[in-house]
């Protein structure tokens, strides 16, 4: 079966999508029904496998292929249904006392702080007063009424479905401080989460202690621990207008930069397989530590998992294709969390990577040419999704990436060096140097954002338009690749003749 992995992933994704559409229309099947259907497919496939001779008929082989793809589609539906049953919950209509553990937060809102609580095994958004502060891992006893996710009047957005796809089973609109009680820690129950959260808080406090200014502090904190709460709304708007939002949101870009930094620091020793193995293990452990410190956001987790799969395959000595690694990562991520398929950051991450892999960089080795090609490839991969979600296109994205990507690499390298010298007298020189570099990056992005017509407002497009636009982009890419191939062939032939 040609392109086996691609077909399997497509079938699995379709299985998730179809069951989601059925659930949206209140048509649901039980986990047992999917399990029976998968078992029936396996029995059928086993029978076909023994029936098909080595030189068997094409019809039987076709049925076997269909059976394999149907099995993975049913598996996608089965995993979706499992997650659906975990998320859905009926809450009492009156106030009750709940005990919940904080798993994430706080996220600052206008009048409250939002925390993510685990109540009775369900994820709940709790909006608590700003007058009190709670840490990840703490257990709270709360007297409140939990409401099922619902949409707001006048909002052209299915907020309830958005929360459902993010596995949020309910919300606690507001709780007074007198109705919240901290429960004494149980031995070992919150140790790990608290230590990680405490380490992140210490890192943020250390930045502030050394005198980073407000704007520089927000960027440094966002790039190192993934906390964007210190960024002002004006800063966010400037980065968005310039097409540089991906710099602030920790993602595969930052994981790739750290991977390159660590590879350079650990050096290259050719021909020593044991050293290469140790080097890859050290890099992967460092990346997972970075993911923990940055809060294990989905985008960072995806990027680190992709690096892990790629490294494992490389250490096993297989000559894998990067696009197969991307597909395998997507399959593992969706098996683990099928609802991620509906997460915009998940879609944008893989669309950008797919664009970069399908439009390879130039072989000339010219840095600026490669940056331009990679920027265009990533932008083409995400363009339809961006227009669907925001309806806005950053006009100067090429200029932004050409200047900002090297600056981002330099800033992250300086952050690593700053932490290496932060316990020595050298920090007195390292802090102003890092502040100056971050300030320059902020100034450059602000200058690009202030250029005329920096954003093109085209309006949000439908999913049908997204599909059509992707087809058009795919045809253009295929034509350009064929033209480039023919051009290279003719050029090589002319060189041979001369």
C-alpha cells in the first residue's frame, strides 16, 4: 500500500471528525459499539490475509486495504468517544462543596484570576478573586455552583464547543474568598507540580530582581518560561500586526533553536556512535525539562515529541523521511489526545511544518534565501487556517521573519548565557546586554508594525473556502516543483554539453 502512513493518518483523522460531527448533532455511539466494530474488522482482515495468496487477486487486496483503513477510522472514533465520556458531566443545579486540585493558573482576567481545577476527575475553569493567590498543586475546598459550558448572548462564536474540545467539563463563574478554603497538603500529593511551578515563579522573580524593564521583562519571561501574563495588550498587538506572534508563543521555532544551541555546545564527534547516543539523550532530556518549565503547552509538547521521535528513529539507524516523522507524531498525539485535532495551534503547527517540508530550502546555502523560502513555505501552509480564524494577513511577514528570526536566536542564546552567569559577578554586564538586545528586537518589530498597510483585512473565510484554497496552493506548489525539476535537468544537460 503506497503512502501507507499518510492513508492511515487520514483515515484516523476522518474517524475523529465524523464522530465529532455526530456528537454535535446528538447522535452518539457507545465505546462498546466501536470496540465490537473494530474487533469485527480485525477478524475480517485476518480472514482476508489468509485467503489472499502471494499472487492473489487485486480485488481481495483492495478489500484488505479498505479494511485496514476502516479499522483505523473506527479506532479514531473509539478514542474520541472515550474522551467524550471523560469530559461530559451533569452538575447539580444548586451550590455544593467541592474539593479540587489546581492544575494550571493563574491566568489574569479583568476582575478575576482564572484557575484550572480538577473536580471529581473533571477539568473545570474556576474564576477566583484577585485578592488571594493560589499555587499549582494546592487543593481547595470550594462552595460553589458548577455550570456546564454555555455560549454568551451576542457572541458569534461557539464558546461551549470550544471549551468541550479543550476538555473543560464546567465553569465556576465567581467564588467569594470566604467560600474558599485551602486544604492541608497530603504527603507527596502536590510535590512535583509545586516544585515545577515554584521554579517557574523563582525564575520570574529573579528576572525582576536584576532590573529588567517592563517591556523587556515580558518578552524574556515569555521566551524562557512561556508566561505571557507580563506582556501588555499593546505589545501583543504590535507583534500580531508585524506577523511576529509566533516569536512570543513558545513553539517548534524555539525548540528548534534550543536543539541547535545544545548541538553546537555539545560538539560533533563523527564515527563515535556511543557519543552520538549520549548527546541525543542529553538534548532530549534538556528539551523535556524546557517543556516542563514552560508549562507543558500543547505546542511545545508537540515540538519536543517530534524531536524525540526523530532522534529515536535516527539512533536506531533508520533513514526516515521527515514527513513520515511528522505524520507519526500527529498520529501519536491524536491517539493520546484526539480533541487536539480541533485546537487551532495544533492545526497551525502541523500546517506550517508540512509547508516547510513540501517546499525545501535552497541548496545554495544562502542564509537569506533560505529564510525567505522557509517563511513563504510556513505562511502558505498556515494561510487558509489563519484567514478562517482571524481574517487578517500580515503583509510584511517576509521582512519580519528575515530580521526577527536571527534576533530571536540571539536573544534565546543570550538568555541561556545569562542563566549560566547569573550567580556570578558577570551578571552585572550580562543583564544590560540582554536588555539592550531585547529592546532592539522590540523596536524593530514596532517599526515594522507601524509601516503603512501592515495588515490586510480580508474577512474570515468558510471551511469550504479553506479546502479550495489549500487545493489551489497544492497545485501551485506541484507546478513550481515540476518547473524547478525540469529547469535543473536542462541546466545539468547544458553543463555536460559545454
